[in-house]
C-alpha cells in the first residue's frame, strides 16, 4: 500500500511539474485593450515558437504589421500548445506551418492517437484541416512556397561515389540514420523511409540537425542525417540534401494563421502578410536563417533587411 | 484516458517489457553500465582514499578534487568525451554507442561519494583504538588491515550504496548520446509525445533505484563488524567497551 501511494504521489508531482512548466509560459495578460474599429492600427498580439527560424519569420510579421500602423506585441514560447490555448483570444496572429498546425488541432480535438490529417499534398491538407480551423475560430491566409520540412542529407562524397541524389536511390540499402529520437515510427521519418522508400533504417537518436548528427555523418558512422529543408549550413559542411521524391514529408508550408474575429475587424493585415508569403522560398529563407543562427545577427535586423530589399518595407 | 491511466497501461502491458528494446532489455543494459562504472570508480577511488585515510594526509585535496566531479555536470562531461577523438562515440560491445565515454563519465560521477566516505571512514576510527593498536606493536599494514579497514567498512559501504543509486539513476543519460539503457525509452517517449512511456520508464528507474538501495543496505548489514570477529580481542581488552 505504501509503495502504491508513493508511486501515485510521484506520478502526481510529475504531472504538477509539467503543468507548472506550461504555466510559466502563460500568455494571458491584457486581452481587453484591443482597439475596436476596422483596419488600420490598434494592438496586435503575435505568438510563435522561440526557435531561430520561427523567431525570424515572426520578426518579419512584426515589422510588416508595425509598418501598417499596428502596435505589435510578440510572444515567443517553447512549443505550439503553449499559445494554442489562447489563440484566438489573447493571441491574434501566429506565423504557422500548415501540417504542424493541422495535426496539432487534430490531436487536440480527437485525442493523442488520432490519425494525422496532414500529407505531402498541400491542398488536401488545407482541406482536411478546414473544419478544425472553423471550430477553433481561426483562418489561414495564403501559404508560402517555403516549407519547413524534415530533410535528409548525405556527404557530397557519398552522393557522388554512389550516385545518390534522391531518397529513392537508397532503396534496398542498409542505412544508419542520425536523427531526432522522435524519428522512430514517424511517417515523415523512420516509418516513411522504411515503408515508402524501402530503406533498411537503423536509427541513431542524436538529434535534429544537431552537432552530433552532423558529426556522425561526416565521420561516416551514419550515412544519412536529419535536418530541415531550410538548413543553410549544409553547403559549407560538404553535405547535400536528398530529394524527397516520393513525398513522405507533410506540407509544412509557412502560413499566417489569424483569428477570424481579428481579421474581420482588421482586414488590412491580409495583404502585407500574403505578400511576405509570396516573397519567401526555401533558399532565401535558408540563407536568412544562417545569418541568425551562425552569424548571430538579431532576427529583427535580418527581417528588416530582407523586407527592405524586397520592397515590402520602406 | 488520463496520463496516469496511460502510464499504468504501458507498465502493465507485457509487450512494453519484452522484446528487443523493451524495458527488460534496457534494464539489463543499464544495470551492466551501472555496475561496470561503479567498479571502475571503486578501482580508482578506493585505493587512493584508503591510503590517504591511513596516512592521514592529503584528504582535503582528495575530497576537494573529487568534489569538483560533483560540480561538473555529468552530461557536459559526457558530451565533451564523445566529441573528443578519444574515447569518442565508438561502439563498445554491450555498452553500446559511446560506451567507453559513458563509462568514464559515470565512473567519475561515482568518485565523490566513494572517496569522501572512504576517507572519512578511515579517519573516523577512534584515536584510542589506533593508540591501542600501536601500543600492541602492530605495524602500519597490520593496523590498516586488522583495525582501520574493519571499522571503516560500514561507512564505506554506505558510500558505495550512495554511489550505486546515483550512478543507476544517472546512467539514463547514456541515451543522450544514442547509448543503451532505460534512458533510451524515456528520451524517445518524451520526444514522440508518448509521455506515458517516458514517465513509465522513469518510474521503473526510480523503482529499481529503491530495490538497489534496499539490496545494498542488506549487503551493508552483512559487513557490519561483529565485535568479536573483526576487532582483535586484545585491542578490545585495552579500550574496553567503547567500541
């Protein structure tokens, strides 16, 4: 009995810790001070995740909205669930990824084990998530061509020696893959590589685009490493991405997610954000991200620089 | 289902325990890591601590050096060892990827409790007992083997016990360099949002830590000196019942 009580207590306190962790990122602050009135100005709250890529894109949003006369407040948190509870509500606009948002809304609505609704087909994914967005009171603007997806790299040497440029070139091979531990069983990672591409994968859980993962591939311990389509550091390291020619990656296109209520009141936010989405592609964004992650420029500086170049900002 | 129920379900499903990469596999790997690292720690730490305790000098230095080991995060040390040319991330038999690096990091982690308690245990042998031993004409070696070591053993054992439980729980970090052990299940559970697996495996680690603690306590009882057997009667005759 004592043992069981102890276990329960341990489990409970673990749960409390997790809850406390989320509460630390609480976004609920002043959500009553929004200006009513149509378009042009007022307060807008942006939320996004805190990793460099998201921070950079969020800075672009912020600069554009500032230009449009809004008083912008930005909240960067560790993970999507931390802002999703208050969006819409105290959060108005989120720089999102199509499939990531869709699958999160899906598991929130239908449980941890719900079948993913995303696929590599952008239009099909958008259509599948439409009812979930409506229930939640959100809408998506135009998705960008830029898509932040998992991608797999080999060394240039390996690519040339073995004539490998696409993932399907590895069919039937036994391959060691250095990747994030969440790779196991995922359709866009181990499961997809095994079932769709017929590659015999042995997973080394060394992290997503982590120094350990790069090192493992460069040392020849692993043949394949996991990173993202927006990784601008590969070239300098002598690494090349393999093409996902059978489409196992869900459509993680960048897309502005906006509260329906906010958009009705402020329809003028739509145009600049759509123009931004049109201006971005993987190569451009990849280079900009390197300036943040490698050159340590601030996301705000890089964002402004880029927007001025594109003529989106005066 | 609540997280608690999911965790319970995970822990009560046979498939979670058996099979390649199941809890039993991982427990065996982690036990092997733990015991080996502890033995390495004992091999390095005990002779030094015993000798320093016996001559009664240099303890301050030894304890502080080994305490630096407490201050350095074990994972940071492991990361450095894996990145270095040696030992690096090479496979080491049943110890898996970066096996040697993991063993070294864990052995260093075991040193502080081993060295501190062993040194203290020898130093805490009462002065009157040592005087009695000297008075009987025991040589240094005799005094060490027949008086100091037997009297120090219980406290030394508690150091070993402490190190065992600490190393066991910490051995989960092997997973962070793609090594073996229950940590692999914890890391992959949390990484894949299967919190039930992560929490379940963590509970198993905690439960086994308790089991190890109890077992080590039992072993400690066994080496508790029964006065008649461990301390020479002549010494007892001199110092009386103060032991």
